[in-house]
C-alpha cells in the first residue's frame, strides 16, 4: 500500500470529527507528564470533548476548504486538538484551568463557532461560564423580580390583615344620646 492510502483514513477521521464541531482548540502539549496528560484527557472526556494528537500535515489536509482553515498558521510543532460538538467554550475553559497547574500546557489558537482566536482570544473565551451555569444565571435573574413582587404582595396582605384586626379590636364608638 502507498503512504497516501494509509493516511487517507486518518484524514477522513479528522474531517468527520471536526465536521459539526462548535469549537476546535490547538494545544501545545509538549512538556506534560504522562500523569498530567491522562488527567487532562479524563477531564475533557467527562465534558464531552474529543482530545487527540494528529500530525499537522494530516490536519492541514482535513481542514482544507473548511471554516477551520484559519488554524493552519498555528500548526507547527507538537499539537493536540480539543474538539467539542456541544459546548463551544468547554475545551478552552478546561484546558486554561488545567494549564494553571501544568505550566507546560499552552493554548496556541482556536476556532469557536466559526471565528478564529489567537492565544489571548482563547484565554478570554476560557473565562466564559459553561452553558449550564449561564442558563442557571438567566433563570435566577428572571425569577428574582417575580420573587420580590411576591414578597411585596405578601407583606401588603399581612399589613392589611393587621389593620383589619386592629379595627375589629377597637371598640365601636356609639353616638351620644
């Protein structure tokens, strides 16, 4: 078999993996220990993120003509790719958090929902909370005015009951004869 025939399935696998991806993050993983790499892979897997190491030339072929073609400039040296189809910020968030303890790990670039970001842009993206947290914040902000309104109504009702009780307890004045 020719080398091209051996590489074609890998290029196809990369293409399939990134086809419906919301984000692809390019990571320089050199210098990580095996234990650190295993721990990072576990965290990414739990978040539903695919994390793989591919040859740069094969990735270049797979992303040719796609929205991920902007990553070509960052494909030098040893790279790993974190790909998420569900949560666009999950790869950047998990990797940036992990990089605080494993200083050898570095985000090179990434594409999130069709937009190319450099290292600084990916750091900003990593600070965006996850989908679940954003939804709970939204729910909390929508629920807050309703809860406040209900408390005010309750206080008014209690105050109204107290004034009714006071009127009933006060002796009725009888007209003088």
